[in-house]
């Protein structure tokens, strides 16, 4: 295993740990704690900083592990649907950030595209799970879960993640580089 692989593994483990712990912090704000979508932040950051395979893995594992450890979120349908959603977040953020030029507006574009794709996948998985469990998942439930109830989290992610990504990139902490790229 190379030094870069060890660093990526270490960063990914840190992001996974943050994804497990962060909901305890935001849960202290009962009115909007869950609406801040705290587990999404480390999955996205891991993709941006470590690359798509690591972001995908952390995003997929985090909600399932948290559900197994603490019973929250509920495994079916929430943790399973979130696992696919966050896997898309981390994977897509990592892939697009790796392929596209490092410009501020690109960071925002990558974040927005990743969030949209992840929410679409979340909705698709919820439809499949509803069919398997004999429940229903309506368009209104999709809009409420993917957009309306998530507005505080969407705002937080748009305000926080690009700033962190740009700062970490400038500090040389990004491990998601193209060959020959300096940062």
C-alpha cells in the first residue's frame, strides 16, 4: 500500500467517524437538527478530498453503520435509501471534482449536481423499497423528503462545503488530484 493510499484510507476513516458522530451534535437542535442533513457533509467532503471510490464507500457505509450501532436512522427504509443517496453524493463529487478544473464556480456546480443526483437516487430507492414492503412513496413524499424538509441542510451544504473544499485544497489537503496537478 502506498503512502497516498494510506492517507486516503486515514482521511476516509475520519470522514466516516464524523458521519457517525455529527448527527449527535445537530440533534441538539430539535427543530432543525435532522433537516441539516449532517451525514451528507462528510460523504461529500470525502468525495471531494479523497476521490470517488472513497466518497462512494463512506457515503454508503455511514448510514448503515450508524443504523446498526444506534438504531438511527431506521434501517428500512431510511438508512438503506440514504446509503445509496450518500454513495452517489460522495462518488459523484469525487469524480467530477477530479475531472473538472479547480475553479470556485466548478466546486459549487459539482456540489449542486451531486446533491441533485443523490436525491434522485434516494427517491428511486424509496420507490423500490416501498414496492418491496407494500407501502407507498408518493411524489409529495419525495418532494418533502428531498427538497422541502431538506432546505436548511441544502443551504448549510451550499454555504459550508465549497468553503471547506477550497480551503483544504489551498492548504494542500486534497488527495483527489489529477496526475501532475499540484493541488
